[in-house]
C-alpha cells in the first residue's frame, strides 16, 4: 500500500487471497507450499484484522466472492514447474 501498488486494501487483499488459493489448489495438502500458504493466510489475516479491522473484514468478504477463472502459464496448469 505504501509504495502505491494498491489504492485500496480490497485490491491488496483480493490478490493475496488469489495467491493463497492458487498455492492451496495446485499443491497437495501434504506439500510444504500448501501448508505454508495456510499458515501465511492465517497470520496475515490476523495481522490485518488487528491493524484495521472493519475495513479489512469488508475487503476479505469481498475478496472471497467467486470470480472468473484466471489464466495460468502451462507449467503451472500442468503442475510441471
């Protein structure tokens, strides 16, 4: 936010949720990437809720709404990277 890459918490949180969702979707629950994504999501959500609760809670709800699927490079889509 400070660097100006995101104009709102909603934008940041939407991208964050997408990163976490992809890490969980494309890695088995037993994989370190999946486990790390779950832990990171928990820690970041807690940190953001403590820092700016109301605005971030709204952003989190909006970011979790279903969206259109995204394009993934072939190696990611095939889990071959």
